[in-house]
């Protein structure tokens, strides 16, 4: 899998998780917006390793995306 496809897959999965958690009231609109805002800069990562490392840090602070 190439890096571009990896980022696209993570982007789709995050959007799916945000929508599901909003529907289940596990996430507020403000939290969802903040999570998306924090995720967007990760897409500028130079390498897949850097992207995964940054994504791991994001998941530590937003455990709702791991469900």
C-alpha cells in the first residue's frame, strides 16, 4: 500500500469513527470538530513513519477514535 492510499484510508476511517461516535453521543460536536482540526495537519507528514507516529500521539489524547 502506498503512502497516499494509507492517508486516504485513515482519513475515511476517522470520519467514520467521528460520525459513529456523534450518533452514539460518545462525542460532542465541539470534540469532533477539534479532533478533525488536530488530524488535518497530520496529512502533511513527509513519510508514512512520521504520519503513523503522529497518529499514535493523536490516538493517545482521543481514545474514542480507537473503537
